[in-house]
């Protein structure tokens, strides 16, 4: 008995034969056009081997190997598989996917999972790679203080704040996954984007639709919740250190008090982004606004309170400057979330996840994305004229702003053209790249190395 399974370039199952149904225990109507071929393999094997197998198949015409597969009932069996590129529209046209021919074998197949894969597994479960969205604003404030004078902030406080924000970010990621699984959001989503081999930097990363860690068997639902709680406790312990250090630095509880209020707001936003009864992600734009605030002005302001050697007075110039520093980076972070809502549109609408893309539709939502970029550029110009010295201002005007304008034009034109197509994935990836490039240049200029 041979199993024949055909999938598209993203692994979505498009066809399978009777042998595949019998071998894996699934009915074709339950998985064709719904599930990915990763369904049939243990998660660690998917992370470690599958992309390499596909790459070899593309380069040589086929890849044959022995591996372990998993049936619907959870039982593991050994098999040999041959993977070939598939050209559904003819070999003179672009590749449409892959074909896998599988035969059960009566032998033990031991796929050794290496240490690097175990690290990647942790990255996949926690989505720690996307924690840069919360860490960059912290570093922006550190660079800003370093650029305007000496001994304005505490390096120890900056270090503690970095770890505290990281722990709370991972807490939010894990609980978002937990609630998306328990609410059926992930189960309903069959059109999510995975970077696959479209990006060397983000290879295999989930771009939308959650981490899929539970679906891949990398961690249980109970384990996800437990790990989230561990991250929360680590975050609380680090926060206590931040607040105590702030008191020692300033001789006052003022900065610690306001930093703790902002931290509490961020924690509540992170938890209730997907948790009932609030579910900010389903509240007609509140999710997008909360992401902008918590990854932008609130985070830079909270960092300023946490690391400063001086007391930051409410509604002072420094107070407003710290908030303003977070505006452009907060908007770019919001756009990462926003463009990832496009592929999730159908499933999110089905389960009542009423974010702005569901509310306005894909076509109209393009202008929200474009508007965020325009406002980010406007705020960047304001910062260049009011918060920095002449040398820094020139670098903003002749380096960062032009780069941002060209990249924004590229992203907007791509979204306008491919907003309803799987080709959009290229621009989802570049939205992340733009955020990273912008953040690095922004920090370097603010640090004022000249």
C-alpha cells in the first residue's frame, strides 16, 4: 500500500489517494484544503528536517528518506518517503507544490533530534523571535538617554527592564496561543502564513495564525498555560528588582510607582488581548490601538521611568519626549500585526474575531496600513526637528526618513496589489524586515556616536 499526498508550496494538502487515507487514518474531506502536511509528522522532525528535505527535492528533483510518521490515533510508525516537486500546470510553469509517496516499513527508524532543534523548538513555542517588537523600544530609550548626556540612566536598570519586558512578552505570547486554541480560533484558521523558505532569516516561522505549537505536538495545551505562568512569575520577580533599583537610583518612589502602573497596563493588555471576556483582538479596533500603545508610547515611557537616574515628572517635556519616541516604532509594530490579519480574515470572521480587517474588509484596510506608515514618517520628522541635535537631525532627514519613505512605498504598493492573494506573504515578511531595519538605524542615530 502506497500513500500519495500532494500539497501546495505552503504545505496545504490539495489531494491524497485511498492509500493515504488508510495509512494515516484521515478522511480526505476532513483534511484536503484544510490541514498542512506537517499534520503527519512529529513536530520535532518537522522543525529539524522537513525544510531541508524540500530544499533537496527542489535542487535534485527528488528526496528520499526514512522517517517516522504519526497517525490520527497518535500512533507512530516508520516509513520511507520520496518527495518530488510538483508542477500542476506543467513543468514550463512555476512549481505548484510537492508530491510525497510513502510506504510503511517494518524497521526501527531513529531520527536523532539535535540540540539546535531543541532550541528552535523553544523558539517556536514561545515565539521569542518576535519579542524584538517589545525590546527595541526599550533599547531606543537607552540610546536616547545615552545620546543626550552622560549618566542619565542606570545600565543595571536597563538590563533588568530588558529581561522583565522579555518575560512578560513571552507570557503574553503563550497565553494568546492558549486562548486561540481553546476558543477554536487556530482550528478554524486554514489560511495562515508560514515563512517557509521565503525568508532566510525567518525560515519556517509562523507569521500569522499563532505558533501552531500545540497542533504540531511541540507542547500540550496544559504545558502552554504552565509555561506562560512561569514566564509571568519570572516577570514579576524581575519587576520587583526594577522597582527597587529605581528607588535606589532616584531616592524616590515616584518613578517606580508610575513604571509599575504602566507595566500593569501592559500585562493586562497582553493577557486580555485574546482572553475572555474582554478579548481586545475582537473589539473593532481596540486590539490595534492597544498594540500601538503597549509596543510604542507606553513602553518607551515606562522604560524611561524604570531606568532614569532622575525623577521623570508627569507631563514634563521629558515625559512627552519619551512617549513621542515610541510613536513611529509602535506604528510599525502595529503594521506587523495588521498585515498578518489579512490571511486570517476568513477564519477570524467565522469565529467572531472582529479586528479592523474583518470590520472594514481587506480592500479598505489597505489604507489603515498605509496611514500608519504616513503617520510614522510624520512623527519621525517631528522628532528630527524637536528632540535631537543638529547632526542627528541631518541623519534623520537624509538617511532614516528617505529609507523609510522608499520602504513604505514598496510595502504599500505590494499590499495594494496582493491584498487578496497568497503572494502577500512576501510583504508580510518585509513588514518585519522594515521594522528591524528602522529600529537599528533609529537607535544608532539616537545614541549619537558622533
